[in-house]
């Protein structure tokens, strides 16, 4: 195991550990690839990583939620459209801390981030006195023996409150996005965009690391010592490592030339930023995030998207294909839920006639319906989504 080398003179032999001359003994690597790391898919992590920690995710959620919450709402009964109604008053001021826009924005943001939106009715006989949005990460469904929900649990601060579901109107309105793999919880766009969010965040972290550590190149230092020297000594290796860490890392050392001596040679091993096309990768990830939420990339200023002729067309498609379907789903669920409390059939829906982005479509529809002489007035009103007119004999 040892080669014995005798010092000059008559001193005892000194054992020297045997050195193995391996093929990699002359290379000091300073860059390597690792496994792909994906963020956890739980609600808290996705909200933190995809909304609070990603500008594209933050913007698309706010864009959809704010646009849907700002839509004008109309309330119709069996035979009339209400200009004033207790339900409209409740929605206008749902609780002491929120107005209608704030409450609806929280509901829309919740279903976009988690796939579920929860609304609690507080107090009162008949219609509730207040409405409150509950956090999705604190709510859970309690299924019965047949699989249908029999209660909802709200957990916070180590305590749990149960909302029972019985013959009376439910105190909780649960709106969930479609999820083919779960009977009780919805699937959010944030989950569908999770991989793109990780790519976008990783590209941002890479850019930040490049700025902070611009002078540390990716590659290897190859040792080409004198003949017979298979590798560096421990002292040489430690000295090289210290010099690299102290003189060639960090933003303060950006651009500082590297002086190699003693048979050392630099061999680049990594790709340059242009080779890896980080910018295009980041833009592609941002486009995928926007598409998962139904927002035209043009509206986010993402270059390279020519799907729509102009911004006006993109804005119209955004309202028609994303905002209105989401708002109709949410308003119908709230309207049916409040109908059970009010004891009458109520139809709550957004009013597309008052949406500026859809004015051209509505003008064309009204013109076509108005010019159709073969339709009766009642049929025209039905086509336009208007309630029937009261017959003279119906007035009491």
C-alpha cells in the first residue's frame, strides 16, 4: 500500500501514500448539472410561488379578477328585472369591511389560485345580514357515507368550526372549478401553469445569480503539471480554491481577468446566455402562464405574439372567452344560493350590454334582432336576454 522513499542520509524510511493516476485527477470542475426540481403543488406553495413570487402569475390573476369583479350585474325574477332589491343591496355592501368589487375580486382570485371559492352567510332570517369570503386553504369538505358533502370545516389557529348542511339553506356557498380527478375540490389554472411558473422563476433566479456572480464562469480548470505529476497536491488545490472564491466570485469581481499559472488551463464547459436562449425560454414560460389563465399574451406585453390583429381584438377575446364565462358561473352560483335564502327564484348575471369592450358585438346583435321583422317583440326580448313585459291584465 505504500512506496518507501528514503530521505538523504541514514534516516528511517518515510511511508508515502500511493497516488492513483485517474483520468479525472487533472480536472477541477466548477459547474455541474443536477436534477430537475419542481415546486410542491399544495395550495400554500403555489400561491406563494405562482402569485406572490411571480410577476406574470400575479398580473394575470389580478387582471382576470379585477375585470370580472367590475362587471355590472343585473338581477331578474320570474317576470321582471329589478332596479332595487334586498339582494342587490346586500351585494353592494356585503359586510362592514368590503364593498361589492372587493368581495367579488376576492372570490374570483380564490378560484383562480386554488380552484375553489367559499362564501359564508352570516346572521339574519331569510337573506343573510353579511357575506364573507373564506380562505380556501382553511376550508375542507366533510363527505357523508354516500360521498356527498354533509358539512364544511373551517380550521384556523388550531381550532375548527363546522358548518352543517341540512334541510335549511346552506350557510356556505362553494364554487369550484372543474376537476376530473376530484369530487369535492376544483382544479385551478395555477396548477395547470405550475411547470411554466417554475421555469419562469428559475430563469429569473438565473438572471439574478448571473448579476451577483458574473465573474464565475462555468467550466473547469485543467491541471497540466510537469511530467510525472498526476494531480495537484492538497496545498495547491486549497490555494486555487481560495483564490477563486476570494478574487473571482461576486458582483464586485465581475469582469476581473483570471491569471492561471503552474500548468493550469481554463476550459469552458457551459453554454453562454445567448446559446441557452434564456430570454426566449422566459418569454415562452410567461406565454404559457398567460394562456393557462385565458389572458392573451399581447395584453401582458409579451413580445412575439401575433394571434390577434390588435390590442382591441385581444381585449374583446379576453372578455368574451375568459371574463364573462367565469363571471356567469360565479354569479349563477351566488344567485341560486341566495335564492334559497330569499325564498324566491332569482337570476343574478353580468350585464354584457354595459361592457365597453363588447359594445361592437352588442350593437351588431341589437341591429340584427331589431331588423328581424318576422320576430315578435317577446321573441326579440328573449333573444336579447331581457325579461318578458308585463301584460296589461297581469298588473294587480
